[in-house]
C-alpha cells in the first residue's frame, strides 16, 4: 500500500493535469497520474481530436509518459474527473503494466473539486478477465517486475 503522502501527490498531479485537458468536443476534462516503482509520478490529460478515434485518454497519456522514461512498473494510478472511471481500453492498458498489488484511485470531482470523493481499489480488480499477454503466449516469461509475483 502506498503512503498517504504518495496518494496526495498522485491526486494533486492528476488534478493539475486535468486543468490542461484538450476536450472541445466532449467538454469532459480528465486528468490521470501514475506512480512507478521508482517513486516517480507521471501525469497526463485527455487530448481529443475531431476524428474521435484519434482521441487520447488521460490514463494512456500518463502511462506513455512513464514508458518513455523506462518506468514500466506501475505501483498506483489515479484518474480524476466527474464520475471518474477508466474506459475499457485504459483498463487493459493499465493492466499490462500493473502487478497484483497496483493500486487505483478514482477521484470524483462531481460535487466539490476541493473535497473530491476518492475511491481506492486495485487495477487488477477493475477488469474482469483481462487479455493477459502471459496466458495468451505472447510473452514467454513475465516482465522483470512481475517475475516471482503470483497473479
């Protein structure tokens, strides 16, 4: 379990990223932040496009920022928005880099942005029957951060 201080930093980063969301079509700003095993936090916001299929979700932007810096072991993820919930694609994307203990924080700013409702869970619990690259045979062995960890 991550510390209260880490949760506060994660939520603050996601809230700040949400303010930069580019969402002229949906007008639904979302911010996300991920905490990697090194203790670093990477944030992202949703970036919409007139060709809707090209839209990037905040969760994938945050995780991609971490991957660029070779930070692939996800310790925790945080999503901030009105009724914040990751879409199916983002659930699968986060699953790919999570361990059985990777925490998930959903921050709902519907009622009050200064005192949002925070729900804690696990990334692995939010996606029943995920596409697992190990079980499918796409990976012959688990990534380094999953070696020795039981699913």
